[in-house]
C-alpha cells in the first residue's frame, strides 16, 4: 500500500519535472519582440538591417540565394577527423582574401562584397554568427523554405579553411559522398542539403549566361529542382558544354553534372527521387541537415538558441508541375522501387527559363 502511494507520488513528481522542462521562460525585448533568451534581443534589429541592406526588403533574390550558398562553403571547411578548418565559423568572410582564391569558391566574391560592409557596420557579431544568421534570414525569404535554426555565440574564426574542402560539380559521386562523410554527413543528408539548389543559379559555370537557374522556380523553395534534374537533357543553355555542366531539359536552365549524377547513382537516386513532390520531407530533412551544417566545428553547449529571431517563411502554394510540354515519358528514373508521384503538366508551349536578376 505504502509502496503504491510512493509510486503514485513519484509518477506525479516526474510529471511535474516534465511539465517544468516544457515551459521555457520567454523574454519580451525592449523592441516588443518575444524570444526564448534575453541575449537574442540584440539580433532583431540585425535581422531588420539584413532585410533592408542585403536582401532588398526581404526578397528571395540573388543575395538570399548566395547567403545560403556561402554558409555551405564556410561550414564544409571542416572534418570530423580534424585538420580541415573551423567549420561554421565565418572564416570565408574574415579570411576572404585566402578562401576566395579557391576554385570551388568561384562566384562567392559577389556575396562577400555585399555582406562585408554590413558585417562591419553591425560590428558586434562574429563573422560566423553574422554569416549563418544571414543564411537563415535569406532562406526564410523564399516561400516554401523551412524556418532554419539559428544558434548564437560562435567565437571569431582562428584561420582560413584549407583548399579542397568544397565539392565541385566536376567531382565524382564517390568523391562528393566521401567529402560529405568526412564532414559528418550521410548520403541522405547530402541530398537533403542539395534542396538548396531549388533557389539557385549559376554565374560562373558558364560566364556568358550569369544568373542561369537550376530549376524553373528559383524564387520558391519547392521540390521542382528534384523533378527537373530527372528530365532528359537535350541542350546547353549558353556557350556549349562547360566543365561541371551537363545537358539540361529547358532553355535558360543550367544542370550541374554533380546534381545529375547524384540523381542517377544507386547510392543516392532513391533519396533524390523521394524528394519529388514531397514538400514536407524536403523541408524537414533540409532543416535538420542545415541545423547540423550551421554549427559544424562549434561547441554547441556554449551557443544560445536564438531560432525565434528567424522570420517565418511563407508557405509553398504548390503543387509542383512538369514544365509545359513535359510528362512522365521524359523522365530518367534510377530508383525503380519507388513509385513516381502523379504530377500535372503546365499548359502551353515549352518555356524558356528567365535568369535570376542581379547576377
Ligand atoms: C555536391 C555539392 C555541391 C556542388 C558541387 C555545388 C555546386 C554549385 C555550383 C557550381 C553553383 C553555381 C556557382 C556559380 O556558377 O555561380 C552552385 C550554386 C549554389 N549552391 Fe551549390 N553545390 C553543392 C552543394 C550545395 C549545398 C550543400 C548548398 C547549401 C546548403 C548549396 C547552395 C547553393 C546555392 C544557394 C547556389 C546558388 C547561389 C546563387 O544563386 O547565387 N550548394 N552550387
């Protein structure tokens, strides 16, 4: 009897602990914003400044796209085995004169030129906090994107990352997967990170056609890129075949050799295909992989969770569609065990994809 009462009390006490853990203390900042930690209050004005000075008033444009790209190029300068840089530490911004020399960082000079003065003006953020907050905010400007996490408190970077940490579109699938594994990412996580190419365009793969998008909806964070990379390629959008480029299905669209090979390789084809028309899967897997990427090399016990300063992205209005004149008959599928979803086709003649302005 006494034992039963003791057990009941224990259950109640445990319940209370769980409830207490669930109630996080909220703080109202002087600005009126509510956040989980008082230290995050300083970031709300920074978010406003990024939106006005960097992202043309909260647009999902070239600067937002490049803010996401530079966060990858910064963070991937890391190895779980050591000796490859400080990871998500902002070294690409702070030591840009070194890291911009690396071939894989082609085109990153534009976003460094755009971000550096804003970083200096803000003054109190480390390069890593600035760069990874900018990536989360820029991504949030794209409808359909998940709301990325932001952890605050990275120390200043100590040194430039070494060369050859950033994968290139000319790399083999084996080399790409080995580099991701060396940084701590499984093949499925690598594909999740490549969701980023849904808001991407190339300036330097073919310099004659800057701003050439990787899918027909570069202003929306949808699964369109996973669909369009699976369509049979027929032509090059610009000055013939360039290194790292393969035939694309649409005029005005660029297809990276790496994206295509990953979509066809037995190690990754099913992860690629599973993303098509599964917005929820893409959002949750991308969010989780980015959360890992953006703290690579950091002591997360020392970081404060300021995710609630990141704006909430607009939802994807969907569904995705085959571009006009395309259908299931144009697919090159490499994961036969997965049923391909039913996707409607846009009406009209085959489109020419417009470049992303500002490139
Ligand atoms: C196999 C791995 C990857 C390769 C080979 C690759 C390669 C490339 C290339 C060649 C470009 C075009 C550069 C130019 O010509 O201007 C590009 C653009 C881009 N990449 Fe990747 N990438 C990879 C992974 C990633 C990851 C993991 C992210 C982010 C998490 C990312 C985000 C972007 C974005 C957002 C752009 C567009 C930038 C803009 O439009 O300004 N990429 N990528």
